[in-house]
């Protein structure tokens, strides 16, 4: 669950072990993170039936906009018109 969702259904997927960057994950953890991300996205697609697309994003490091020092993947269900300018979602992630 995301405490500050940008859109309805915005969730975070993270590995069990807390690490700051993707390169710190073992190969097994990396694969598990992306498999979990795909499974969560499938659940969101079934639940948010008006979603026609998704943003799946990682901010890997402070310079990339990572606000907390642990790896996590943002999954955002999207639908046409949810932002006036489509790329505003990245502005919101930057503020996050």
C-alpha cells in the first residue's frame, strides 16, 4: 500500500531485504522483484477495470529522484485524461 498515492491503485513493490539501489540486489532478488511486480500489476488490472495502461517506475538513487533509500517499484494504473499533460505523472513521482 502506498501512503501517498498519485492515482487510485498506486502501489509499491519492494524486496524483502532492504537495499538502497538495484545493483545491491542478488540475481534471485532482482528476478523475484520483477516477477512480483508483474503479478501485482495483473491484480491491479483486474481490479481497476477502467485502467487502460500502467506506469511501472523505479527511481534508482538520489539523483534519479529516489526519496527513500530502499529499492521499490511504483505501479500506477492509468487511464486517458487522468492528467492534463500525460508526463505530469513523472512530475508527481518527482515530488513523491
